[in-house]
């Protein structure tokens, strides 16, 4: 089973990594979801014992490891929070910028930054020439 | 001169902040004298024991000398600044509250100087060394509206800060060899070890480099002339007696670590001589008051470095004596420059002249300071050169001759400075006097008079100075040392050398045509290809590099992700290479309900691959739902009903929200912002054809690496001792039956609380993002 769990986690993680690198923001979010699913699977499969649910009375048999389950729960809930936030950002980006293409957004941002820097440079030059005038 | 009557100086006398700092410095001075006479003290407390660090301070000879300098010169300069700073702020039309950017740093600076003077531990020395650099950054950049000040402050911080780092590296090397940072213990260990090994030499050279940079020695001297952008009291304090003195202080303190290596002491000699020559020659060509003084400081600390290079009783004692005499004279001259600028508005020697008529008292007291610096008799300065000549002539004839030339240079630039200021015709300054001459606050002259008086006193009654230098030399060398000075009316070597130096200086002063072209050429060459250029281009290069990294890393999400994945992957790979593989991987057995789990995991894997192959958002969401629900089933089969239930719930919610987002705006229907603004949409996909195989490859590598890591970690043998049994046992005590619930709500309750906080923060984020959109 060790090998099976590892393969499943590896496939899900690889799919997630591929998606995170794509150009479409929705697919990027899907990639993040897959990566966190893979993490939860790893946590659960690292339980030291496997058996019935750890609910009292447990009887003679050893129950499943409850500690990893508690951690997996935490991971799932945090994953939910992250996903919700990412989706809200996606909605917001589309509403304001009307695009979900990562490259296009990056280019727009680069242009915007260049404009800002240019205006900043102009301001600095202005200041420098003022200073020079004062010196004279 | 009448009593101060202007508004600003009246205000100055009422400024409690300024006077508090000045009085504290004075109190520190008196306390230092008492402590020194009392024999000092030692404080040795553990600090960070795992790192073998101790708070080890000792008020020995060196501690006394530099503490007296820091507090004594400090008291004089601070008193001066109580009058100077309000005028300075007034001229720049800055609010009086800006003094809060001045006084606390001045106070902290003198405190860290005292700490540095007494520190006995290399790491402690480094920390305080850096603290002085930080203070100097804020003080040099005090006129922060001026670009020159900001550039100078950054330069001083970076250059001396880099020096501090070399000191730390040297300390770490010594610690690796001897297991202690304590300077006395290291000195003992090094002397038992005998001749210096290469590592010891490297460590000593690194520590010496830090000290030389701090004392503005060639070739890393260029920060000091730039730092003259600071207000004059800062220059008078930091750049005569404190900041630059910290360098030679470190040499004096770590001398026993440095002297084991002949290479290092020879290096000190060379660097010191170069600094004397270059600093002195350039000082003769400068026009700005403070530029002249800055280059002369470089040259003067060159003397001290040479003396430590000569070493022994003669060298160490003379060095300590020199530091004191120089600090007195140089701070007085700096303050003179500040007063002249306040009185006339001039900053350059070519703008002034004949000021002795208007400022007779200032002319007299600064003449004493100049006499001290140029080593005329009846001042403490005479003895500094006597000791210097004695040590140099004892070392070798060549060094003796060089020392005469050096002293001649000092004589020339010092008196050039003074005569240009106070003698000659009165020159009309194109600027209106910033402060009417008859209203110049007396406090802009009195501290200079006090310093000069001290210099004269030392020239007549040299005993305290001699004792101070002797104690410092004792602490430096680790065995008893004494300094002897006296006037000898005989044709002794030292006297002849002094006469030679004065004659040479007078010749240089009288015939500038002899040296001026050469000195100017040197200065120009330094500006064109000197180390300052290297610093500038280095800084520019770093700036460009950081911009380039920023562009690659931040302007593209893909690169940002790769910037995390790639180093992570490489580290994992290195871990695998370093770990033995034999028996590290187990396949595990499949039994009972495990077959169902295997089937579900296969479904999950297929669904995950489907997510990657489709571009339709709805299909993506549905395939994601299959992954999530499939995993929930796996959890249920593995005996984790709690996890399964939560996963089911979360998966449903996420799927619905995802669908809502996707359905709200079908992909590709709306025009992009670019199209709205009239730009044609560029064909991206074709442009990135080369990337078609890149992303799947990265994904496959990432997945493969994850698989290996997970397999390796799951294959580790199970721990024999488990907390689970304990937790099951304790569950009834927590009034619960479900062990998982009890763990979450009780055993790990704090974790859960933080988790809830994370959820709350995310909810606020979502609300903030959505409410400002048009959709709501």
C-alpha cells in the first residue's frame, strides 16, 4: 500500500504543479487545490496504524491513528480558506482587468510599472534641476 | 564678543534635550576620569551561552582612553551643537523638532563608543562596531532633503558595514580554531601556538581590514570625504575622535591577535604610509574647509596605523598618545570650520581670508589647535611627533625619513588651512553672512577654546596624557608599558627630525608651485579610476541585478512559481543523493478493503490527469470534484470518518463556489482590457510554442520528486512508542468519545483556535475582494 499511496500522491501533485504553471488563472487555482489534496492524502497515509474509526469504545483491535486525522482536518479546512481567497481574487481580477490570462496581466503590470517609474524619473529630474538652480 | 541675543540661540539655551545629552556626556567624562584613577572595573556576564558569547567589558587602559575621548570630545562638541543645531535648522527652514533626529543618535553614538572601548569579546566588538555605523548613517544623513547627504550616509554605512562583516568572519575563523571569542583568551592561545598559521594570518588580516576601513585608510578611505556632507558637529565628533578612532581602537584592542603575523603588521605599515601620503597630498589641494580636514584625518590616522605597524612598546604607546592629541586638535579645527561657515556663509578657502580682524578669539584658539596638529612645542602635539619620530627612527632609517616627510606634509596642510582662513586680505563672500558676525553665539567659540586649552595644558603638564597612553599601551600589549616624553634642549634625533619637518612644511607652504601639479594630478586620478568609482559601479551593478531579478521573479507568475519549485526540487534531490537508498523503500502489502482503496486512488489519479488535459472551466471543476470526493471515500475506507465527512462537505462547497465563479463569466466572451483600449490582442499561444513541452516536463519532474519523497517517508519503519494509546486513554477524561474530535478541541485546542483565526482572516479577505466588485 505504501507504494500505491506514494504513486497517487505523486500523480496528484504533479498534475497540480503542471496546472500552477499554466497561463489561465482558473487552472492555476485548480492546481493549488490539487496540491493541497495531495498533501492531505500524504498526511492521512502516514498514519501508523490502520483499522476502525478511533471512536470509543475501540474494542480489542487497534483503531486508525487519530493524530494524522486531526492534522488532515486542519489541512482540509485551511485548504478551503485558501481556495476561497484565491477564487475571490480570480473574480476580482476578472471584474477589474477583464482578463484571466497570466501573461497578459503580467504585461499590463509591467507596462503600468514602467509608466510609474517614468513619471518618478521625471519627478527626480525636476528635483535635481531645481537643486542645481538653487546652487547657482 | 557680546552675549548671544538671537532668537535661535536663545532657543538653544532652553532646549532641554540638547543640554541633557551634553551634560550626560560631561558626566560620563567625569565618571571615566574617576574610574580610570580608581583602576577600572571588569564586567563579565553570560550572554548567549550556546554560542559561547559573553558580555565581557573591561575598563582598562584602552577603555579609559577611548571612553575619555568619546565623552570628553563629546561634551565639547555637544555643547557647541546646542548653539549650532538651531541655527543650522533655521537656515534650512526646518522645524525645531528635527533635533530629535540628531540628539538621540549622538547620545547613542557616544554610548556605543564607550561600549566599544571596553568590549573584550570579538562578537561584542562587532555588534558595537556596527552600532556606531548605524548611528553614523543617521547622523551623516541628517540633512536628508539633500541628495549628497543621503548618498554619503549610505556610502559610510555600506563601506564600514562591509568592514564589520569582515571582522565577524575573522572572529568566526578564530573561534573555529580556538573555541572562544574572548580577546584575552584568544591572545593567550595564539601566543602559546607560536608562529602564525595561514588561517590565523587570514583571520588577523580580516580583523585588521575592518579596522582600517573604519579609520578611512587607503584604499577604502573615500567614504570619509563624502561624509563631510554631515552637519559640522557630526564631523567634528565622528570624523575626528569617535567613528574613525573606532578603527584604530580595534587595532589597539586586538593587537595581540594581529602581531603574531608579520604579514599583517607589515600590511599595517604599508597601508598607513600610503594613507599618510595620499591623504596629505590631496588635503593640500582641497578648497572646501571640511574636505581639507577630512583628507588630513585620513593622513593622521595613517600615522597611528604606521605606529601599530612598528609595534612594540614604542609603537603602541606612541599610537595611543597620537590618537588623543590628534582628536583634540582635529575636533577643534572642525568646529572652527563650522563657526566660520556660520559667520560668513562660506564653505571654501577661496571664499574667505583675513578673518582674524573680525574673529580674533576664534583665530587665537584655532591657531593653538593648528599648532597642536602640526606638532609645535608647548602643545601636546609636540610630544605626539616626538614619540612618532622616535619609533620610526628606531625601526629603520627609511621610515625615519618618511616620517619627516609625513610631518612636513601635516605642517603644510594644517597651516595652509589656518592662514587661508584668518590671514591675507579680507575677501568678499558672494553669499550674505548667515549670522551677523557680532551676533555669533559665544558657544560657537568656547568649546574650541576649551579643547585648545587642554592641548596647551598637555604641552606643559604632560603627565596625565603620558599616563593615559601608557595604560592604553599596557592593555594593548598585555604587559606593562610606559611612555616617556620631555622637552630636550639638545640636538637629539627627534628634535632634528622635528626641525626638518617644520622646514619642509614651511617650504611646501611657501612654494606651492613645487607640488601643486603633482598633487592635483593624484587627486584627479583618484577621482577618475579610484576606489570610489569601483564602489559606484559596484552599487550600480547590484541595483541592475536586483531590478533584473525583480523583473524575472515578480512580473510573471510562472517564474515566481518556478522560483519556489526549482530550488525546493534541487534541495530534495540533494537530500536523496546524500541519503543511502538500501532498504529505504518498501512496497507494503495489499489486503482486505485495501483493494477498494486502490481502485478509488486510481480514479483520483485519472481525474487529476483529466484536470490537466482540459481547458473547459466546467470540466475542470467537475474533474476536481471527482478528485475531492474520491479522496473522501478513501478516507472513509481508511477508518477516518471525521475527515471523510469534512472533506465531503468542503468539496461540495468548493465545487459550488467554483462553478459559480466559472459560470458567472464564460471564458473568452468578454473583451480584454487591452482590446477595450484599442490594442489588438496578441497571439500568445503561438509565441510560446517552445513552452509546449516545458510545463508538462516540469509537472512530471515535480510529481516524480513528490512521489519519491512520499514513498521514502512512508517507508520509514513505524515508531515503537506512540502517543495514540495515551490519547485514546485520556479521551474519556476530556468528556468525549471521538478521539479525533477530542484531539482537535482539547489536546491541540490552541492549533484549532489559530486555524479558526485563519478562516476568519480569509473570510474578511473574500468579503473585501468581492464587495468592491460590480457583482455585488
